């Protein structure tokens, strides 16, 4: 993780820790987990599609450390 991403992640966690009510803090964590999972899935799909331009799915898979069919599946989240 780059320094900038690490700093932003640390800041986000610190912001959540500032929520005084335990239940509210827990709910904020759960909501953030859902949002990040969805948003990051979309970003991964966009990356896979961008890498696919001029490359086979097998080549994309090799770049991402997965099989070609998995790389194609990842890309489908963007559609």
C-alpha cells in the first residue's frame, strides 16, 4: 500500500473510532465494509477490462495472478 493510501486508511479508521456510541460505531463499520466491497469490486473490474485491451484473458490473468477465466469473471462486475 502506498503511503498516501495507508494514511487515508488510517484516517478513515481513526474517524470511525471517534464515534462514541458502540452500536453506531459498529454500524458505521458494517456500512463501510459493504460500500468498500462494492466499490473495490467495480475498480477491479475496470482494471481487468482496461488490461484486456490488446491482451487475451489468459494474459490478463497472468498479470493479475489468476486464471484467464477468473480475470474475465472479475471484469463482468463492470457491466
